[in-house]
């Protein structure tokens, strides 16, 4: 995950989303929009693949342009946001779906602020994804000579009290749930959904 989105410069960007189902032709003419209706469908399918079908079916969907900026694909109705690539600086494309709590968390992270978490938040990365560091939330890439840390498909959980995570290990790659960025305001639980 930083791997992290510049994701939510946010509410204003979400408000700019357009309904791709009704405006595919218009979107194809817009700057940085998918070139064809099939391209748009493929990009939407990629974004939705991050979470369960029931989440993606009604989520707001966003793509990334060549600069890594977010581009609206479709406005949703269920409060979820699914993006085609969580971190454009990392190799490959790894989509993510975020509930409202995680959208707020990413907004705070992007601004360098401490997130205000008042409940449990859920985020899906069912295609897995790379991380630059398991300890440094501000790392933009792995240390010189090191590789990206790869996580299998997983769910991420944020909680209002970081002490709730104390029972979990902090080591990456153990095969079970672990805490990423322990001891920072951005600590969260990583829960693999398949074995590593």
C-alpha cells in the first residue's frame, strides 16, 4: 500500500464522476478516457475485480490516467469506491475497493494527516498487490536492492483504537493476518483470503 493512492483529493473528485453506463460515447471522447466502449468495460471490470461482485456492481469506479491521476469511470450508489490501480508507482495494476471509512483514511493519508477513525473500515484487494514497506507508510518504493513486498489477495481492516491490533503479529509474509505500519497512525490489519 504506498502503493497508496493520492486517492482522495476526494469528495470533489467523486462528485465529478459520470455515469459510464449512460455516457460511454461521451467518455470515449473525453481526455484520458478509455478509447472505446470495450476499453471502458474492461477498465470497469478491473476496478470491480478488487472486491466481491456485490460490492463492485454498485460501486463508484475510477481509473488512472498516464500521470497516475484518477479518472471517473462510473458513479455508484452503494458508497464504495473501486479503483483500477491502488498505487501507480508499483509494478503492475492492482485494484482496490474502499468503504467510506477507508476513503476517509486515504484522504487523510494523502494529505499527511492523522486519520480520524470512528468505526471499523473494510477494504478489498482480491487481486493482491505490492507494498514498498511493511513499516514505513511514507515509503514510495522499496529500499535500494530490495524487492516490492507482494501480498496475496487480502482484506484490509482499520479500527478506531490501534490497541485492538496488538494481538496480531507485525511480520509480513507469515501466511496469516498481520499489522501493516504498526505504531503509526496508519496501522491496519492485513487479512489474506488465500494462502501465500
